[in-house]
C-alpha cells in the first residue's frame, strides 16, 4: 500500500466515526433525561415520602422537587444525618483502634489473651462480637491442626518403629 491509499482509508475511517457519533448524539438527544435521586433530607426528617412529581402539559416533562445532595448539608437537618458518608475525626480514631486490635490479636499467645479480654469487655460491643467470632474461628482451626498433627505423629511413630525394626535386622 502506498501513502495515498493509507490516507484515503484514514479519511474513510474518520468519516465513519463521525457518522456513528452523529447517530449516537441524535439517539441520546431523543432519550428522556433521567432524574437522579440523591439524598432527600425531608423524607429522612419527617418519615413521609416526598411529594409526587408534577406533569406539565406543555412539555410533558416531570418537575422534580428540590433535592439536596449528600455534600450539601441542609440547614434544618442535623450534621450527623446530613452527610453520613463523610469521614470524621472519630472514624480515624476508630480505624486506629481496629488497627491496634488486629495487630495485637495476631501475636502468638498474647493474641489469644487479648481476644479473651475483648470477648468479655462491655465497653465496645462491636469488638466484643468480633472477638468472640474470631476466637471461635481460631479454636476451630486449632482443633483441626491438633487432629492433623496427631494423625501425622501416629503415622510417623509407626514408620519410625518399622525403620528401627529394619535397622535391627541389619
């Protein structure tokens, strides 16, 4: 292929791409605009559903009530309800405590003692539940490990007896 054929193919490709984009834009314009439904502080505050959407006869479009997004706190909604997805300073302290919990519980022997302490403390109920579940998990795997070790020792002792009997024959 020479340079002229390459440029004509590139031009045809660009023309096809423009035609596809034009068709896609036309179909997108024909679609009804979908309303986004962010956080409704009125519904959360009163417990009542928002008012129904109103139809206008001229344009046949639906008018939505004024909505407040999570990033825009409403003046009559408490801060704790206005932005539930934001990270606060107390969350960073919580992360620090969970990090400490995971670090301590993975120390051999001390981790068992720390988990027993957490399992019976009443100050942090979420950590108490977690500690009880993790103790149960560790206990199950400890029992399975001891059983496997016992089976291996039993098999190993039998093989050791056979090896000693063989060595006596020599």
